């Protein structure tokens, strides 16, 4: 068991020696005419963003952190003189909503599924205040709590359209968070997934329903999708949807099997200073390479991500309720 734990740590360290060659964080890349993708700077904990051009205005997917929001706005000016009218928060996590005030000061309207606001109300303003303690861009806004989305909706799909483009916003239930949405462009076959689907070791279980996460993604396979723009990591195609489903399916099967064998959480996950740091759980090599090791510089939070996912899944199975409910999102 100790050998297995050491192997996980060793593999994570080895993964940090390589860098994804085709990733160009901080630049707008055109996916199809009038739709751009911006990969967030990992060193600044920025999320990804998408920019969608309508007839008379632009729509930005996700508000990022404040510094990310400013970077997006600067990059947008390089490709279009149209104003940003809407910012769609794909969910309520800090790196996707804390930049809201930057956009609304420019006159943009922020919007999200009602579940995203409900989620934020569960852990705000505590999360905001903690984040302000280590992020200058949050602290300098001098606000007591994050700015909630100005408009909410519960219909799925929620449609935004004009004479040039149609956008469908889907809510497929609770997986990553209670308020997740997918932003789909049917004509262009583009799907923005927020953090429900990522490309790399970025799936944060803090507010999650681990056992339902794959089920949240499955409806997207019925959509005609060619381009997948994830919440973190580089853009791809349908393989990102299929790979993320496989990851969560394998994870749940592996932990379920361990529970049936009578294994305890301590036997599956090694803790250090109250934080998961290693696990003996293994998935298929291809899935581990993408969603656990990946070709990026591994930060401490990334190294602990897979052990934390194992812990969250184990607790869901043994305690009989979603991990985000067990912890209260803390």
C-alpha cells in the first residue's frame, strides 16, 4: 500500500516535467467565425473564457477572477469593437463569477441559472473574504461579498438569439455544482462546458455530486457538437465529453469495488495536514494520463486533486448523499 502511494506521488512529480506544447494561455483563438476561446493562465488560477459575436454585441462566457476579466476585455478589443452585452456565469465558483463587477461596470448584464445563485448563497461571503486574503485582484474591489448574477433563469434551454446567431443554455442537473450550465451554439456546433467538463486534472469536487457528474454530461452526447470549450485546459472535440464521462464512471466503479471489499477511507487515501495527498486507487492508463497526471506543471492543489476526488466519492457512497451536501461546500 505504501508503495502504491509513493508511486502516485512520483508519477505526479514526473508529470510536472512536461508542458503542453499547443496550449497558448492568454490569447484569443478563433474556433469558428465570430466565436473565440481564451485559455486562462494557470499560474493566475484563471478560468477559460469564450467570446461569442452577435449582430450588434458580444457575449462572454464566464467572468473569471477580476484580473482574468480585465485580461479578457483587453483581448476582446483586439478582435471586435462591439460592446459586451451579456456575461454568462456557467456556475457560481470563484474563478467564474468573481470578475462580475468588472463587466457590469462596463454596462454588461451578468446571468446564470438560479441554482448558481443558490449555490453561492451557501458559502458566500465567507469564500469571498477568504479569497480576498490571498488575491489582490479580489481584495482591491473592496466589496463585502461577490456580485451575484443580475439575471437568473430556470428554463432549459434558455435561448438568446438574433438574426445572426442562436445560443441555447442547458442545465442538466447537479454534477459539478447545483447551478451548472452548458452554452451551446447549434449552428456552429460549439459547446462551452464550464467546469463540468475540463481537459486535465481540474475537476474540483468541493460542491459536487460525484455519483451524478457523469450523468450530467451524458445529455450533451445527444447534441451535434464538434468543438468543446472546457472550463479549464485546452479546447478539443467530443472526446472531451466522452473522456470526462469515462473518468467519473471508472472512478465510481473503482471506489464502489473498494467499499464492497470492506476497505476503509484510510486504506484508500493518505492524508497529510488534513489534506489528501495520495491514493491507491487506479483507473485505466489513458484516463489517468489525462485527468490525473496530464502534461502540465503540477501545483500542490493539482497533486491532491485525484486523492480528493477519491475521498469525496468514498464519502458519498458510504454516507449516502452528495459530497457538496456532506461538506456544505467548504
